[in-house]
């Protein structure tokens, strides 16, 4: 994944995980171009995650271990699922690149599903952020079979 980035060497870690779009200053400049807009990497990752999940053939995001840790995290009191599980992004000043790990439903045409996901992710990110998406790399890590059940919920207490 390659994206042109221009981060200052004196930037803090928080600043390195955001991209800033610089505007111009002055009264002769339209209002929408005055000032700067900062978009965090996590924002782009969440957009990519939601756009990928909108494709009906996508069952879940994340490789096997990430999904296993996510399932454990959901069961821990106070824990929650990660909305960006299976998504990695690299965001530059004007461009973004995305890596996705997908699990698709059995019977889905994987090449068509990947194309649909790629199109949906690019459209959503470019529309919502104004960043140019230079690439969306997709790894299909698993296929969900029709007879596979969800992880069983604990129905009762183990101790009295």
C-alpha cells in the first residue's frame, strides 16, 4: 500500500494519525475554502468498514484471529466490538489507501463481491472525505457456510 504523505518530523503521534486539508485565507476566498479540515485515520477506517458491510455477500470483516479476539472482547463486561476490525488504512494529505479482510457468504461470486466492495468503499470515502482513494486491497480470509452457527450464547449462570 503506498500513499503520498507529508508529515512533519516534529509531529506528535496523534498528529501523524490525521490528515489535514489546508484552506486559503482572506476575504476574497469563498467561505468553504477558509481554514483547514482534519480527518483522523479512524474516521476513514470506519467509513470503509461500513461501506464494505453494505454489500450483501459480505458476512463479516477480519481474519480468523481478529474475529476470535473480537468475540472474546464482546463477552467481557464493558467490552464492545471493534467497528474497524479487518480494516487498515493509510491516509495522506490528499490520498488514502485501504486494506480489507473479508469473510463472504458461501455461494457468493468472490471476484464480483470484491469488485462491489471496492466500488462501495471508494465511493463512500471519496464522497465523505474528499480524499482520493488510490487503492483498496481485499483479502478474502474465510467463507461462511450455511450450516455454521453463530457462537453459542451462554444461557445461564455457571455458579449458584
